[in-house]
């Protein structure tokens, strides 16, 4: 329950930031101020608007962002301490993936619970919504079932991991560039998320850290 709340709170934090961005984008005379505002760049932002109603709206959103920052920092520290007590090895293994920070590692760790409950990597991928679940009857497969089956939080985590993976290493960028030429950008990220999910399964089962060269070779 605790770790499920972390992505939800983070989503609200991002939503408020995007709302501030949209207001700036509508103000043609203030285009130079468009952008994301972290804790060090929020002071005086609302003063750039002449309309007092808009200023008040921006001020409220920025106050909420500041409050969420405090909550997220405190929650993240608590969860990291819990993870290090619960399964420090698995936590560090997940952190070995380029781009996977504390939040994603915690989400994956606690949503999986234990990888040993999945006998096959295909079962794990289905549970994480990285592939559609196969329908079976009397031992025979009959297509796939809906995309909403499985764990939505794991799907979110691996989708985020795919985006951050290519942002934080050149090998990942080159890999996705090749995939994009074959299947397009959206499909390339989905494939990468699926491959990262499979890699996590084997990493946790075998107790081995992420190997970028081996990963790129298997995806290619």
C-alpha cells in the first residue's frame, strides 16, 4: 500500500507542474518563462502575470508543488530504509539498471513481492502487463485476453524505466534508434520495456546485476 501511493503522489506532483506550464504557454508575452519549475526556480513565478486571478491560481499550484516535494522526499527516505531491511540485495540489483533510481527500484521490488512465485518469464511479463495474457482452454491457446489484466504499477514502472534507460546511456539510445527504424517510436519503447522486464526477472532469479553489453546483444 505504501509503495503504491508513491507513484500516485508523484503523478499529482507532475500534474500540478504541467498545469503551471500550460498557463505559461497560453501567455504569449511570457514565452521566455515557459518550462518546468523545480524547487529552486519557483520564487516570483506568479508575479509575471498581470491578471490577479491567474496569479492566485499559479501561486496555489506552486504551493501545492512545494508541499508535495516535502511529502515525496520524506516518503522516499522511509521506503528506502524499509527496502534495505526487507531485501537489500534485490534493491541494489535493480539499481544497477541504467536510469533506475530509488523510486522505480522500490516500485518494482514491492510490486513483484518475490520473483520466485513466477515459474516462467512469460508469466512475469504477463503479470507486469508487458505482454497480453494468453487465453487457454483444455490446454489449447485461444488468442489473448484484455490488456487491463495484471499489475498496472509494474507496467508504469517498466515504461518509465525504458524512457530513463535511453536517457542515461548511449548504448540504450543506439538500441532504440535501431528499433524505431523497424517498428516506430511508440512500439520501440514498448519492446524495450518488455525486454527490461525480462532482464529484471532473470536478474532477480539469478542474483546477478544488469549487464548492458549482454542486454543490448539479446535485444538486437
